[in-house]
């Protein structure tokens, strides 16, 4: 088991990573106050028996699986359930699921009675290394993903790689895209692990190491820029500007990790064209993504529509698009305003 502290003063909390943690949830949840577990029918069917390890009464709230859960309608339903069950300011919401459950549950917890505790128990690799940490909560809007939300740090994050055993291969690969992101922007050792280990041979022990490395990196960025307004935490969005546009315009047929992989290739090409990295850096990243089984080419989508979505990106300012641009493997990236011509040129070259 590994423990990583997110040091934010009064809002500090631990990230616990290890196998078998969920078999004794009672050790990781508050002993007092009411509990409401927010999850999906699929997760409940797979792991509902684990909820018995809470060891005391809790209320169960089911939400739809996938991005369709992150709507105002679902928020209203969940808030109604919390009121119906009598949760108060000393109660705790438990988010048991992937990133969409974590985002939704965190957002609900942030606005219920002006904010109650939330414990994140992510069940996907993507949520384990990214969305469960840092307090970003959100629901979607018809004009874009995660455009309505709040910052609300969890009181604890409990990460058990055993959940990954039930995930489809595509979901595992999607999550691995985010771990590659951490390697590119901060820790070359993560990249080397993947380069030296066949994906199918990555076991629980190696996965705990990878997850712990990624969560520690995420924690350090969050500590420096909790509310993402200094431009520091924006580095974690490497690949996400293009990635979100691809996700959105494909109506999520291309999932988050796949979109991020494509976005990382676009950003690396732009970096190469700007003289910030050499061709080998981009080639090394491409080899790694292909080894994992992730896409590296821009899909056939309308480029003008992609640009329109990018203008809605949360990093955009005054109508200008900002990209996270790599400077090398394991090196701190740059956050740069880019002209549309530079972006469009890279999109066309990688189609």
C-alpha cells in the first residue's frame, strides 16, 4: 500500500493506493454521520457485495452509466434523494465509479447544503490517476464538456487496482493514455516502464507503482495551483484541447483516453514545428501510444467544428486558444497561445 498526501492546508487529504483496500471499506470511511453511495447499476452488479464491508447503514443512489449521467436533470434527482434520505452537513457522499460518477458526485456534494464531504473510490484507471484527485467537479452542457462545475476537494481518495480486473480492454487502454501523459510532462520513468514492459504483462504490483507515481505528480500540481488559475495545473491538460474536441464531435464514440492520445500527437507535432522538440521525441511518443493500442491520427471530422470546440476550451482566454506544448520526455511543458493556422496545419498533417 502507498499513501500520497495532497497538502492543501485545511483541505488536505490522503490518496491511498493498494490492492484489497475495498475489501475493508469500513477502515477508509467516516465512522460517524450518514453515508450515501452514488454509483451505477453496472458497478453495483459487479461490486455491490463490497458495500457490505462498509459495516454500517448507508443509502444507495443509482445514476446512469457514462457521460449521460452528467446532466442537470441527474443532479436534481440525486439532490432530491439526499434530502429524502435526510443527509445533513455532517454526512458524506461516497463516489463509487469512473470519472463521470466522480465528477457528478463531487459536484452534488459541493452544492448540497453548501458543501459536504465526498470520498472518491474510482473504479477506472482514468479516474484513479486523474479525475478523482484535485477537486474538479462538473456536469456537461450541450455546448461542451465540463463547462459547469466547482472546485470541491475530496476528504479521501481510495484507489484499488483490483477494480481494473473487470474493465474492458479498451477502457484500460484509455486510462493508460493519461499515465503516458504524466510520463511526458513530468516523469520519464513512467515512459520507460511502458517501453520495457509488454502491456499484457503489467501486473498488480507494477500497476500500483504506476498509479502511485501518477497520483503523486497530480498531487504536486494541485498543491501549486489548486483552482487552476495560475497556469501551472493547466499542464495536466496535455493533449486535452484537441482531445475534448474529438470526444465531443464524435459524440463520445472516441473515448477520453483515445482523444487525449490524438491530442498529444497534435501537440507534439506543433512542438516539433516550433523547434521545441526534435522528431525523435514525437516518434518515441507515437511508438509508445501505438504499443498501448491507442490512436495517433486525427479522425475525419470537420476541422472548422473542431476549432469551434477548442475556442470553448477552459484554457482559452479572450477568444484565443491555448495549448499545452511539450518540451521533451519528462520535461515541464509550456502553455502557449497558438494561432488557428498553426493548429489547423497540424490537424491536417495528422489526419
